[in-house]
């Protein structure tokens, strides 16, 4: 897949989103502002509206699936998936580890993904069949010889159901406790693609949360799948695993499957 025009458009989408988001970062609106007028909602809406306008002008036959403005059906079998601010909590806390997520799906599978951090100017781009780049330079995941050495990340325990939390903890117990990271949303997957983390494990993600991550992680040599080990697509159940080293997949799935038996040592 060449996707040259699509890659160029994704860069323009990210720039448009940056323009809307940057002025609202670390600002406080009047305390009497309605709940739907927080800096994050204004930034989210403005950024997504700007991106949708550009897509409609350039690829009018494509569908658009956005977190803020819902689904526009297309005729091309292609869908742009947008999350203007992934990591709302980080944005509101003034932490520049949220990002704009831009993905292109062809027949329900992600073929292009961009993770763009508007404040630090960091941008990861993944395209099927090409190496993932970070600000234009190729990046790769790192190898991880043993699960016990792995650095694992998740956004937080409160995003898991009790059962999902048990599965996560069973996996986390087999990794390196001192290197576990909490918080970070999509930024963790970007760091994994750049070789700073080994595993990200989450549940309850929507299509706009994970679509852009898949080409970024896989183009860097990593692997993404659901908790059953299946590839991620538009119909996935929202459980997500990212591995920097695909050789650890069996170990990870085994650790997660073993949680039911933890009382019977």
C-alpha cells in the first residue's frame, strides 16, 4: 500500500488538531462554565471538527468515525477513525502525555495510524508494510527475553472490571514490579513502539482508542491483539495487548489464562 496522499493528509489532520488543542492546554475556564464547556471538550470538539472538514474535502467517499461527532457512513470501504484527545485526564492535569489519534481502516482493519502529541511535538506514524517513524526517524521495539524482566503499563486499575483486573494482576505478577507504569493512555503504546516499554495490557477500549495504535506498534516490530490473541479490527471486544517482543505472546497469554488457578498452588 502506497497511501502517500493519506499519509500527507494525516499530517495535515494532526496539524489542524494541534492548532485547536494547544491554546487550551493548561487553561482554566471560568468555574461557572457548564460541565460540557471544559477546556478538554472545547479542544476535543474543535479539533475533531477541523479534522473532519479536511477529510471530507479530500476523500469525500471515505467514512469517518469520530469520538465527538459519531459516524459518517462512506462508500469506499475505508474509514478514518479520530480521537482528538486520547488521555483526557492527562490533558486536564496539565500532563503532555495525551495525544491525537488518527487511523485509516480498510475493510475494518487499521492500515495507517498516527499518534500525535501536540504540546511536545512528538509524532509516531505507522503504515502497513512500512517501518514506524518517530518524527521522521524509524523506531523499533526492544526484545524481551523473559517475562520477569518486562516493563508493563496500563492506564489504571479503575478501568478494569473485577474479573479483568484479576487477569491483569496475574500477568503483572509475572513481570518486573519495579518497572510497572500506571497512567499514560495511548502514550504507553508510543513508548513501547520506541523501545521503552515491553507490554501494555488494557480492557474496555473503543475503536477510536486502539485503531491508530496497531500500525504504529506493528510497524516497529511489535504485536497487537485482543486478550484471546486475535488481531484487532473494528469488531474487536475492547481487550487490548501490545507486546514489544512478539516472542513473548505465548508467555503472556499463559500468564493471563492461569489466573483462575491461583488458589491451587
